[in-house]
C-alpha cells in the first residue's frame, strides 16, 4: 500500500501541494480522520485511539468568498480562510474536528463548524486555560479528560495507558526527528532551504505519525547525502510568529541575500522543542501543552501571580528559548511576522523586539493578511532589512 | 588602475511609483547631473529613456559608466543595471551625502511614506507605511482633485491658514468625504488644505516616533516640494526639518554613490573590465529591442 512513488523531499512537496491526498486514501481504507485547529489538541490521544490527526490550515492562495456569511472581516484572516474552505466543502474528508480555546477567535470557529459546516459529525472544543501555573495545568488535565471521553465515542474504543504510552513515544520520536531536521540548518550555508523545511512540516501535519516519522528519516538521510546545497548568503534569519503554512514568505526572504535558518512559529518548531514526559498520562499531556509549548496565547510570567515589576526577568523567562535558538543557529537578524488582527501575537511584538534589542539582534516586524498576494509589498522591506544587516 | 578609475562615472536609477529619476556621479562621488520624468506604465522603456537623458545631460557616454544601480518600486525593470538595491538603503545614502550629520530622514513619495534612521551615513533602521496609500503623495492628489486645484498651488494657499480644519480620518477615501463635508460647511479653502497637510504630517510623524526621532531631520520625496507640507511636518514634529534643493533625487543619488562604492570594490577585486563590458552589451541590446 505505497502512498506514492515519490520519496523524501519530493514526497513532502507532493503532500504539501495536495494535503488531503493521503488521508483520503486512509479514509477509503476505513480510517477515521480527525481535523484539529491550532497545535493545542493533544494529537497523542487521537493517534492512540486509532484515528488519524490532520492539522487544519487555511489556504493563502484561495480568495475568501464564502466565509463572510458566518463572520466579518474583522476576524483574523487565517480563521476566515479555514471557515471559507470548510463552507466550500474542502474538508469533507474529516470525520471530526477538534478546536481549542487558544484564542477567542480560534475557539469561536468550532461553533461555526458545528452549525454552518454540516460535514463533520463530531466537533469538540477543548478549553485551554491562558496561564501556565499549577492550578491551570490541573484544570487543563480535566479538560483533556473530557476530550478523551468524547473522542472515545468517535473512535468506538477506550483509551488505555498502554495505547497512550505508545502514541506518546511515536510523537516524541517525531519531535526528536524534527529537531534533527532543524539541525541540518545549523551549518553555514544550511543544508536545507526554509521553503523545503516548511513543506516537510506541512506534510507531517497531514500524515499519520508513523508515516511522518519514516518520511523524516528518509529526508534527513537524503539531505545529508545530497550534493547540491543552498548557496552561501550573508545573513542568517529567524522567523517568528503565528501560523504560516505557505512557502511564499520563505521564498520572498530567501530571494534576498538571506537564509532563514530557524523559526519560532506554530507550523515550525513550537510543537517540537520539548517532548511529552513520562509517565505518559493526561497530566503529562497537560504539562506539555500548557507549559512546555511556548506560544503567546499562554500568558507567562517569571513568577506566577508576581505583581512586583521585574520587566527584565519577565522578558527573559518569556523569551530565553528564542535567545537559545539565536545562539545555536548563529542567527543575526529576526523577522517577526504576524497575520493581521492577531492580538495575541500583536501584544508580544513590542516586548520581544525590546528583548532582541537588548541582545543586540536587529529585527523587523511585518504584517500580512494571510494571502499570497499580500507578500509583494513586504519584499522591499525585507530586502532593505537584509541590506542593513550586510 | 587609479588613472582609469578616476575617469569613470556611475549611475543610479530610481524608478518610483510616480516619477523616475537618474543621477550620475564621478569617481569622487560628486554629482554631475540628474533627470526626472514621469514613470508611466512602461517601466522598462522609461528606464532606458531616463538613462539616455541623464547621459546626454551630463555629457557622458555609456562606455564611461562603470556601474549602474537601480532602485525604487520598478528596480527590477532596469535590465541594464548591475545591481538592485532597495530605495530605503539608497535614500539613506543619498540624504547622508547631502546632509552628512543626518540622523532621521522622512520621505514621502507617490504611494509610500518611509522613515529612515541613519548613523554615520548608513541606514540602521526604518519603517514604511503599510499597503495603503494614506498619508502619501496620492492622498494629496486626491485632495487636490476634490478641491479642483493644481498640486503646486496647494502649498501656497495653505500657508494663509491660521486655523486648520481637523481631518480625523487617515483613510484617503474617508478623508476625501471629510473634505467635502468641510466644503459644504463653508470652511475657508486655506484651512481645509492646512488640515489635509496636518493629517498627512500626523500620520508620518506617528510612524517616525516609533523609531524615536533624532535631529537633524531631513524631509525628502516629491511631497517635500510642497511648502505647506514642510510647515505641517515641522509643526507636528516640533522641530525644524531640512529639505534638499531637489528632494526627488536622493534615491537615485544614493544609488549612484553606492554604484561608485560597489565599482571600486570590483576594481579592487580585478573584475572591473568584465562588469563594464557586460553592461554595455546588455544596454545596447535592450535599447535596440525597444526601438
């Protein structure tokens, strides 16, 4: 039952271009496909129950024409794009959709899905608290438990400790392999372009975990052995921000004299920096998703409930993982990108830029409306930013 | 090598959204002359014409041009350029050539506004307005059209105002509606114009303040030719601004000076001849094709 004749990077590109191809095949073979929005629904539970997790993205090349029926243009265009595709029947292969209260807009979509998009018989909203202290983790564990009980109905089977452990190990294996993939961009020049990397990351979010893992193994070997490597460039950049699932931005940046060598985005590293820790129970999942994943949607402070003003300590506790990436990947500039109306990331930008200033790392902030066309005006600014670094 | 190099000239071409400009400098970086013309729809043809015009004006032949840098919105459409550099870097270089101490430059062009922070003649930080043309030359054109005025008479009329009308909307279309509303209320024309300038100044100064405005400040771009606009920027900013004698050419001047720097880098690498030859052939070939 080969998925395709393609292998490695070319298979990743094929899946990137036609994300639902493989899960449609699996569905014909009797598998149930569960779409999830944002990276907070624990995919380990979905995998453990024999279901196939499929991350839902919008489509930056598809004009939003249907979504205005169920939302207004002040809603973030990423979410509107998802709604738009849903209303156009492009997610008709999903047996269920899991949303999470990662931000208000992200949570709202699940009700729209239940009411306006009738294709998915199963919808679930996972409540995710917005702070990362111990009582919040306990609360989140309870919410994961509700999700578990609900999705057991869809799967028609019960989650056992053993199944969950196995799924956690497979997903941890994927995290380890993704970190190895990112290590390939530590050399100068990097062994892999950022657009190639994104194609792989999007492909992983469209495949069962075991297929994703063997794809990663193939790709790591292929890239290590291939003769043609990206050419040297003078600037090494980190890209930060919310969902970016299209190679357009990376192509644009790399058309200037710069490589993107690492990222802190929710399609890139965010879900893969840390492993789920043993014992692989629901509490470990709550800890992993709420505390170990660093996304501006979770409010983080150096000391929970601390009200004394210690700005520098707070900044460092929020962003020192970015400092580590800057050092480890030899980064000399940061591109902060955000989709329009993303208030969670918008609030973070001035603080993060200030933190980067204190590190002596130049940065630029760019905003787009989640469409390929909106990339063009950004080009001059990115090029000029790269020129200032040269 | 030095003797040859001292006889060479360098060109910067700035294909802006509205106007195209070109300048030639000598081996010392001193400007021989410049030309300015409308961009129009045919960028490539325009690039060629501007190049021919500036050579004629400066009495320099193409063979003497060692290096060409294109910049501006249409920089990709200058097929004979040796290199493309963004207008942000070029403006900074051009402004610094005219005002060596400059720390902040504000440039308002036909469809964008930019703020440049400059240190030791080099661009260190910048901001541009986003996709929308509010607060740019286009905004002024729409206002002029609405009021039935020529662009070049607006500045003079606005200087007669003591009590500028408040224009709250920065969206070009909504501001146009506000202008019409002020007209129907019988507000004097100078006050409306002064209000338009203050609205644009407020928007660009807000952009500038994100980067912390440090004096000396230089104001460039087509909009800087407007005396009313200069006054408004100074009022909103709370400090004096300098305007070059020809505020349109800082981009192409900067590009020409960068072309000179780049060419000398090539000379030091021993690649100077090669670059010159490629440039001539590409240019002639292109000129023949477009004729």
